[in-house]
C-alpha cells in the first residue's frame, strides 16, 4: 500500500472538518474533490464550540451522507 496525502482542512467553516477519512481513494485532481468522506473528525477548539456542536457540526455532515462523525474535546479529562 502506498502512502498518500489528501490534504488538510484548517478553516472552521461549515463543511470543512478537522479530519476527513475516505474509504475510497480520491481521484488525482488539482480541483476540489467531491467525494463524501466515510468519517469526519471534529476537534473542539476554544471559541468554536457552537459551530462544532451546533447545526453546522455533526448534523451538517450527516445530512450530506457522512456515515460517522466523531467530536473530540482535547480538554476533556479521562476518568
């Protein structure tokens, strides 16, 4: 299996997750891809909780066919 970088999503706007996981390899292209990821991971950041936990978070991705959404809060302590 070869390693390949698919890019990063650093902007906190609707439809741009912190991490997207695909089950199929996206086609080679210089344009934006139109594949729906299988999994989206949102990492809660200070000041963006309303976006990540609100309608622009998990509900947005699930509406467009993402199968799973994981929301991770790095400030949450394990018990």
